């Protein structure tokens, strides 16, 4: 019985190694087999097909990061809500109350961010 258990881990390990090789092999092959003809036009930075103007290192406002963070929070919320919504009737009222508490916590966080003026665009 322990050999069969170890055999399952060996299978998972082989799949992991195969996944890593399949990800790294094209990069290594491209590094050695791709033609190398660097030029001024190839190494120049561009944006949307146009030449860049100004310094590429600009500082973004913190507000952009706050919007991105709020998006990620509510995106993760959907990851939790979707599977729950598929089976909530079979889980009973306890699962419904737990999800209501989860959504309540997120609503309080959103109300706090709204009240602090994080969502105001200037």
C-alpha cells in the first residue's frame, strides 16, 4: 500500500517536471536558434507603433493602484460567490448566513473606501 501512495506522488512529480520543461524549452530554443540582428529601430522603444516622447519612467498616481486593488478584491469575491451560488440550496441556511457575513464585510470595506474619498476621481 505505501508503494502505491509513493507512486502517486511520483506521477505528480513527473507531471510537474513535464510542465516546467514545456514552459522553459521554447525559451531556451528561441535563445539559441533565433536570428540575432539587433539594430537601432529594433532596440528603440515605441508605444502603439509610434515613437515614444519623453521619459518612460513616470510616476503613476496612487489612485490608480487603489482602483486596481479594489478590482482585485471584488474579483476574488466573485471567485468565492460563483461556486457557492451553484450549490447554496443544498448547503442550507448556515452557508447562506456565512456568505451574507462575507458580503457584509466587503460592503463595509467598500463603504469605508467610499467615505474616505478613495473612489473620487480628480
